[in-house]
C-alpha cells in the first residue's frame, strides 16, 4: 500500500504534465532517482536532517525539470518523448557509474529512516504520512486545474499557437508543468529512500518510467483522480495476479499487460473518468429518489 501511495504522487505529477499541459515524459523515473539519491546523500554524507534532505530533493528535481523543459519549446510528441527517454537513461547510467557518490550497482546503504520523537517510523506511520501528502497534492492539483494556470495548461495542450495568439506564454507554462511534475517525482523518490533505507539502480529503469505512464493513462490523463486510480490499480494488479497456480508465475505479467491494453482500448478516458461518471449517476439517481419521495409525501399531506 505504501508503494502504491508513493506511485500516486509520481503519477499525479505526470497527469498534470501530460494530461493538462500536453507534454510527454517517458523519463519520469529519472526525477524519482534524483530525489531519492539527493535526500539520501544529503542525510548520510552531509549529516543534515531528513526534512532538509527532502526539500533539497524536491528543489534539485524541479531545477532539473526546468532544464529538461527547454527542448519542449521546439519539440512535440514523438521527438519530445525521445528526449525524455534519453534523460532517464542518462540518470540511470550516472547512478551506475558514479560509484564513489552513489555506490553504483552495489547500492547506497544506511539511509536514515524518518523518526517521530526519536522513534523510527513504522510502515503504518509512513502510510498516514503519505495519505496526508497525497491529500495536499490533490488540493494543489484541484486549485491549479480550476485557476487561470490550469486554463493556460489546457489551452497550450489543445493548440499552443492559438494559446500564444491569446497572450499565453506557452514556454512559461511548459516549464512550470515540467518543474511541478519533476518536484513531485523527487518528493516520492526521497520518501522511498528513507522508507526503504537503501538504494540501488534497479528501480530506476525505463520499464519503471513506462509503468508510470501506463498508470496515468489507465487512471485518466484529464482527471484529477487519474493519478490515484492509476497508481492504486497498476500497483496492486500485478500482486493480485500472483496466483498460487503452478507455472502461472511465468504469465502473470503477460495477463497484467493484456488487462492494461483492454482498459486503454475500451476505456480511453481512463478508469478515473468511468468511476466519476458512475458515482455521478448514482448521485443523480439518489437525488431523484429523494425528490420523488418528498413530492409523494407532500401529495399525501
């Protein structure tokens, strides 16, 4: 569950970047890695408190996001996705080869856990902390979506030339979107480092970036709930498919991929949109039933 909540933070930023601003990123795991190793190194090598390490992780990830945003001024779709893929690969290779700093393939150990009153966090305390952070991220996303910034995002997403003609600075909009999504990814990475206690390059491959994109698409790129739904479903689904059937361990990932493909084909707006429509329909039916009952009671009187 904690892993799912951490994924939600990353995917929420990706929904903001891709679904709202229309910028494709297939290297989001690179920002997660930057956040994880930054907070780990600040706390282990420099001896700084964990909150400072987390703030440094968010700040550095956001700054790198600003730099990655520069190619988005001229590139779109396929070409921009190639740049972000290359970025993710560069970060992965730096982690593997800068052994004096990152520990390379051997890993970085003895990362201090978060503490409450001198007592290390349990998994339950991490769970509640992540819930609070997700609530704050949700409020931030909601306020941004329905503000002038959100309207600028959707305008740039639909047609950046038309947005420029309406006096919207598409470059600033894209930079802001990249920086925010990168900062959230860095936050997730920093929290992961302190929860797990060690880091290796294995969780920061292109496969993980593609998994984040799949979560965003399955959840719904245009929905505020897309990150939550996608993060939960695609973190839990592979684990739920680990059935106690002989030989099925070789096929459960295949089944997982087929399910993702079916969702994308038959629910292109994402599970979040379908869930929202279902809840809205239930709410209207409930309100209609209440209105009908009230009208009948008045007729009886």
